[in-house]
């Protein structure tokens, strides 16, 4: 079996694959203060809950955008799983051609690789995570560039932190756009504000690409936003995990 680990700013997601299929998924809050044993014990519980054994894992691939977590995570994986760990961008190449001026974050790279393979290229990938990112990949599967803006949750957190009279609210489907109380108005602003923003970004990207590619959304709030717009054609919450799986498979074929 293959263990794919997506280390993000908000969560670490563990995905166990067998025969190319995602058999189990476990989400752990990203916390740089956790010890290797804390991570390891939680990971052991994940295996047990899924009815799997750590010793059946043949390889681990880790995609990380949080360097401070990596030392303890590597120690936890070595002690509690005990099989080779590969890290794209460090000891293996993703194979993605990047047409931009700077390196691309590994999460965005592997998500794009997965979207191109699973849904075809060209493609636009929108990730509703800690940051909201929209990335364009051309017909060759090459990374063209993208957009980064604050994520929905951190935007709302900043709003409540800076406006003393505004409460924290749950980000859920609003009943209407014209809210009749503060909570409804904030929920409508969070959802429809980001819907309008992503619709404009996608339309402009399509114009610059000279194409109407599929738009694949991922991230924790992808389903909520996709339900209110027609520009998103597919929601895939496991896109990054599949990208790590695909990178691992391609490495083996290339060996």
C-alpha cells in the first residue's frame, strides 16, 4: 500500500491507497508543536480505524508546504510506519513543466498533475484552502500561472478580528443574499462574495488561455462554493492526494 501525506497550513491529510484506490483518509490539524510520538500515535489509530496495518505500507510520499513540521513528521513516519519516505521537490521531481518565474508550491503542482491526468488538459484548478488559489495548465499539462488570494476562513477571521461588533459565524449556505440579520449578512458575504470573485477569475483565465477548459475545485469549502456557481465543473476533495499517488506511480515507471 501507498501512504500519501498532504501537509497543508491548516491540516495534514493522510491517504492510504491500494491498487490505485483511496481506501482511507484521515485529517489532523497542522500544529508545529506536536511531537513525533503524538503524530505517530494518532497515525496508528488511523490505521486501526481503517482496519489496516502499518507494516503493509510499502512506500510513503509526502507533499508539504510547512517546512517546520517535516522533521517531526519524518520521525513519526519512520518510527510508527517504518518504510521509505519520498518528498517531491526535495528528493524526487514531479515532472511538471513550470512556465513561471518562480518555483511552484508542491500542493499546487501535484493538484495540477492530478487534474490533467484525471480530467484532461487544459484545465483550471481552484483550491479553496487556507489561501484560495486558481491555477491554469495548458494543453501540454504545463503550469502557466495563477492567482492567490486570502482564503474564505481567514478572510472572515480577519473581519471579526478587526471589527469589534461583528461575531464569528459558521461558513454555511446562506438562506438568501439579502440577509435580515448580521449573521446572515456575513454568511452571504462570505459565500457570494467568493462566488463572484472566482467567477471573474475563471472568466478572465479562460479569455487569456483562449479556451474553455474544465474547472476542478478542491479544498475544504469547494463543495459549498461550487453549489452556487456554474463555472466549476468538478469538485474533487482528494485531488492533492491523487496527485501524490500519480507522482509516485510515474517515478516507479521511470525507474
